[in-house]
C-alpha cells in the first residue's frame, strides 16, 4: 500500500498495531479513575459546550496542579478518555485538571488555542476555591496537546487582562508535541480537517513565536516514534533554549501512544521529571 510520506511520518496509527485495544484500555482505566478518585467533573471554564474540565484533587489544601491537554490531532478524543492520567499524580500529592476543547473541523485551531487560554486563566483565577496553589500550576499535553501547551508559553497573558501575571504557569511539559505546523498542514490524513493556510501556520507554530512565559519547558518523545516527531521536539528545544534547559527526554521502548502511558506511570523517568517541574511551596 502506498502511503504519503507525510502520513507515514505524522500519522502514528500507521506504524502502531492494536490501536483499538490501547484505546479500550485507556477508556477502562479512565472510568476506574473517575470512580475511585475524588473528582469534580465537567467544570465549566468558558461559554462553548466543549469548554469544560475534570478536576482530580489531591488531599489537603493548596496542592500543586498539573493541567493535561489531550491529543487526537485537534479533531478527536475527549477528556473522559484521559482520566487515567490522574491517579499516580494524586497519590503523589498533585491535583490534576484534564481539559476538553472543541474539535476540528467544527472548531478552528485558533479557537481551540483560545479555549485552552481560557481554561488556564480560569484555573489560575479560581485556584484558591479549587484548593490548588496558583503559583504551582504546570501545563502538560500529548501530541496535539503538546502543541497547545507550547502555545500557552507563547501567550502574553498581560495583554489578555490586567490581573494576569507575566508567568501564569510555573512550567510546562510536552510529550510528542507538534511545534512546526507547516508539514502537518500538508499531511493528507489531516489537512482537510485543519484547513491551515500559510498565515495560520505562522500564527500557530510555536517554533515561529516568541517565548512569553520564562519558565522551564520539559520536552519528551518516545524512542520508537518517527523521525519527524523526533525532529519536532528538537526544533522547539532549539527555538526556546531559555525554557528548554535540558535535552529532549527520549523514552526507551515507547511509541507515540505508550509514551503517554509513561507520563502517568509512577516511577517512570517521565513521571519523575514532571514532578521535579513544580516549585516548592
């Protein structure tokens, strides 16, 4: 079967077997997390139907908060598929907010970015009521969620509202992120849904944008991922050297999906690195 070279590099389903079984496992683990953990589901952070989040709370007040933004090429999946990110962090004393956003093509990518900004602002402004520390909020995301996380670091929060700080986030973590959207815009499997012209590529590629949040960015990728996913992580590390103070964290034996498992596995190098991102209280 002939596969377009961009699809081969950027569509992770091409090279990974048993995707159905993996998603089924994620969904089962997510249901169990919602049943077993203290959580507040479908908290509304904005006006659109999709603008909701699930908050899994660590015991005690003033806990650090990990935000997680899911992938799916901005056009698939749901926060409810990723509740399983929370248990290991809650057990370690971190609250977790899993975000939803409108999906392409019904929601354009610039609007998805704005939704994620609203979610981060809502969590910051409501941190005390949510019993989390507004000075210890770290944003993370996988795949397309990694792109959206990087876009948060490219956001000048002070231009949005006078009450927002220059550093709304204490740090950020991208896992298998997408940072240069030029090749993604041309990939046949996703281009029709995204409708990214050259102007939008320039507007939405973190590798073409200045860093506005002078905080640490941890960049991780699976060792078994394609050359282009590896390259994307190297690009952002080179573009934002003040934020990317460490080399790309490459996870041995992990593909595009199992690297996300590593994010939520207590004791994994990625889990440990994420925990080290949070400043002391």
